[in-house]
C-alpha cells in the first residue's frame, strides 16, 4: 500500500491516464451552455465552469464516440456546496431523446465541503426509471487539488476510475441486458443547481450567498472510436496510425488486472456508501445483473465478495432528472 496522508492506497495500479495525450480545450470540446460562466486559460490547458444565481454552465465533446477512455482532472468548489451538482458524463440524449444511453460521474455537494459525495450511474436504451446508482465517499478532499476521474467503456465492461483506482465495474453480461450503453455518446461536463434532490434528499439547497461556485477541469483525455454520423460508422482514431483498430476494445482493456481488482475491492469496501444492488426499499427482487454478479462472483477466481453485504445503507434515493444535467 502507498501512503496518502493518513490513507493507505493500493499499489501497482495501472495508470491509464499516462497512456494517452492531454488535449487543449478547443482540440476536443466546445462551450455548450452558460457560456458567460465558462473561463478558459490562455493556453487552453484548463477550463473553469461556474454556477451563480443566473446560470450553471457546461461543455461537450466535438465528436461522439463509440467506446473509449475518457478522463478529466477536476477540482470541485471549495465553499459551502449543498445542492450543487458537478458532472462528468457521457450521453446521447440529443440524438436519442426517448431511448438514450448514459454513463455518469456526479459529484453531489454537501453542507461541509469535505463531504462531497461521488455518485456513479449508467442508463441504457432509455432506462432512466431504473437508475443503477452507486455512491462513494472519497479518501481525499476533492476541493483542495485536482484529482483524475476516468471512464473506460468498451464491448466488455464499463469501469469508473478515481486517480486510476477502479471503483466500479459494470460487466457486459447477460444480466445487464439492454441497460448496457450501446450507442455513440458525447462526453460532457456541467455544473448546475440540483437543490431539489442532490443533498440530503433536497433538504439542503444551493445557498447563493456563497456564489460563485467554480469547478475546474484540466488533463482532458478523449481516446476511442469517433462516430461519423453521415456514414453511420465509427472511425477508430486513438492510435493515430490509420490502422482503424479500436484502441480500447482489446488487449489490456478487456479485463481488469489482479492489482486493479484488489484496488477496486479496497475502494468499495472502505468508501462505497450505497449500491442499488443492496437497496430493498427500491427493489423487492434483486435486479438481474446484481443476481448475476452474485452467481458468478463479483471478483474473479472465486474471491470473497461477502463484504458487499456490509454496505452502509443510505435512505432511498429520490427520483430526479439527472439525465438533463441542469439544462
């Protein structure tokens, strides 16, 4: 284990974020809403998104992607943050308004800044009424410095990473079925007012006395198959060699290594505070992918996953329109 303050972090984690180049903002993104609340650095290496009483803000990738590795280093607002939602996510709701896919990181503000909650979620084929939320507390204060948040998505699995440590894996199994993201998506980031649901079930909303609220982004990475809408096909450009080979759909990206699985077990055992698979208030019958996970073993090689039974239960999650991301 490595030390981080008084925390022991898993060792020998593959640093996917070191494998791919960082982009300047205008190399991969555009300002999609709340433009007056977006500020770029002179060299384009970072961008600030601001929420104030007038508007939130957001940016979107210039291309849609079919599979890939997508990452940003983010520093969250450091002031009172109740009701604020900062999101890094993938979506195709613009192209498929009634049956869209989505892969979400959502950072939910709290009364005390060190209590930011990280929520992950996926939707497939318009399954917005069947959210598959998992929530985590972080092993650091996300408002004090930049930390890396990454999504790996291919035919085999969807993996969420924090500082290159896997915290959640969604396997493309018979259990998940049509809820697995399967259509090209844009990569987006937003900051918005989620007062109705984000903090303590909506009991604590945004207090604009502390505005403006600023989320900063740098270390932007977009690697995968770019979707050509006119040709209804994907061009894989991640290798930059014209090979047409999907850079993320094979090799080391097919499955997590033993070290990565050890790291994921550490993160989930110590820091996961809610999983929809452990919520009898929402599901009297376990969702099929949860049952499938149990049957095949959450970890490979028959490793013990009994710790999943010890997740601290949170109150039932409220229904909310998180797929709209504030605009």
